[in-house]
C-alpha cells in the first residue's frame, strides 16, 4: 500500500520542524576566561640506599653523612606562581642493627635553613623495619617558605650501638616523593 502524498508531506514537514526546533544558545566566547585548571603532579624527590659497611664506626653516636643538592623546581616562575599545595612523603627502611636519625633540610638562597624535618629510625631487630612517615603538607605560610627553597639536604646521624665495619650487613634506604597541586586560571 502506498502512502498518500499529503501524509508524506506532513511527515516531512514535522521532521524538518523537529530538526530546526532543537535547543541552542548563543556561543559565549568569554567563557574561556573562566577556565580553571587544577593539575596534580607526582615526582620522586630523593632516594638513597647506603650499605652498612659504608658506616664504619666505633659504636659511638655521631653525625655520619651530609648531602646537599640543588632544588631547582622553584626557579620556574609559572610553577611557583600556580602552586597551591605540596605534599612530601618519606619512607625509610633500615636493615642495620643501629638506630638512625635523618634530618631533611630545606635551604634558601643564602644557605639559611628554612625548615628541618627529622625522622627517627629504630635499629633493625630481625623483623621488617619499613617506616612510612606522616605526609608533610605545605599550604599557606608553610608553602611560601617551601617556595624559597633552592637546596635540599640530608644529615644522617647514627645512634650508639654495636660497632660497624667493612663486614657489617644491612642497608639504610630512603625513598621520598612530592605531590604538587596547581591551580591555573
């Protein structure tokens, strides 16, 4: 059976009317000015793995190592200007039968200490000795201090205990990461 011409015309008219009656709004080019990007970056901050036989000593407590490295991340003004929060995570594993204290130090351009974060690491006693320290959060005033950092350093201090020599076993390992929260408008 063939559809009459008038009914086809009504279907065509209704179809076209439906197509052209869809919702539309004016394009607002100024909306681009309201875009706010909030990227998050995660990166390794520092790592070391020192075998026990590198800590040769007589069993007395003392400072055994200092390492200072450039921290160039805040030389980039775009990064510094858009950083709204930073988190530093530290994990230390000790398989040496001596306790340690590790200072993470932030230095400004004049080599002045901005902040020191100290991690107490117990001696290895045969069971797993991996310590994940609480996240260090830098926001507001503390973040402004972090932005002045141009060098980071570690000072390792060994506690009194059994003497270490070239045959001592175990390792002291540090892993750390930084998470940066940006806000770009």
